[in-house]
């Protein structure tokens, strides 16, 4: 596993500052800045997200790994990128492409442990998406790529298009982390919780573990990282 670069802690205190129209995350009394230099300002409705960001920085050790700032990453992406209509549209285009190669739509017929996990974790989510959005989803056990119906793409794109910049950034992180549009959608729409999303995303790995055992400092760290990423993504939809 490639090691991410650490950030040396240079601040003593992280907290939030509430103004009339916004909440700012502060480091030692100064506004936390995104990579592009924008202040970390959120609407009063997103207070829980601001608290979560401040919590990540306040609880940080002397050496901070970027994956330990999962909520911060989502907020920075929302502020730096998704206020721009063109950038937003391009990001949604890329997310919709995941629908055609969604892990949940490519089933395996062996080993039996994976077939069982697919039945437990994947098929209920595919069926939920079909019923919830009244769309057709093609599922195959072939190695050949499939294309979902355009009507399905259009219907689900319309759902994602309603997301705020913060929600879109969170949904994007969930899709990239889980490698599944459907898992991310079920998580952000509160159909499943974070643990269920992790289990669905890691079904193939869980089947391998059942057969060959867990690799210490390998599988367990991957699970922890995925849990952090999906947990952070779900925060953006609290109270939605």
C-alpha cells in the first residue's frame, strides 16, 4: 500500500466560528483554507459538517495522514470546484460513467462464498434502485462490458443533479471509494448505513478472506480507510 505524505501538525487548537450567515473552521483563530486558498466557510445548515472538519484537525496527531481528513477533503472539493457549473457538469458526467461498470452489475458464478455475498449485499441494492427510481438496471455474469439504458442514466443523473456542492462532493467520494454508483446512492439516500456499504463494496475481498484468511496490516487497513471515506461521505447527508 502506497504511503500518503504526512502533514506535520502546526496548530494548537481547531474550532469553529459562527457568523450571521456562515460557519468558519478556525485553526488558532485563523480561517482554515482549502488547497485553492478559499476559507473553509459553510452555511449554518451545515454546522455538523463544520464541527466534523474542526474535529478532524483538533484530534490530529503530530503527523497527520491525508486520509485522516476525509470530511475536510469533501468540504474542500465542494468549495474549490462545485460552485462552478461547468466543473460540476463534468464531474457528474464522470460519475454517471461508473454506472456502466458498477461492480454490483457484474456478478460472479463462483466461488460459492462470493455468490452468497452477492445475494446478501448486492442484489438487494440493485433491486432497491430499480424500485426506488423506477429504472431498468442490467446485470450480467459476463466479462464483457455492458451499457445501462439511457433512460436509466438520465433518471439517476437527475437525482445527482439535485445535490448541493457539498453533497455532490460527498457522493463523488462515496462512488470513488466504493467503486459503485449504486452503493454510493444507497448510502447517501440512507437506504444502508456505512458498515453495510463497506461490506457491499468489499464483498469480493470478504470472499477471499473466507477462503485464504485476512492479511494483517493489509485487509484491515483497507477496511478502515474505506469506512473513514464512506463515513465522511454520509455526514454530508445528515438531516437531508
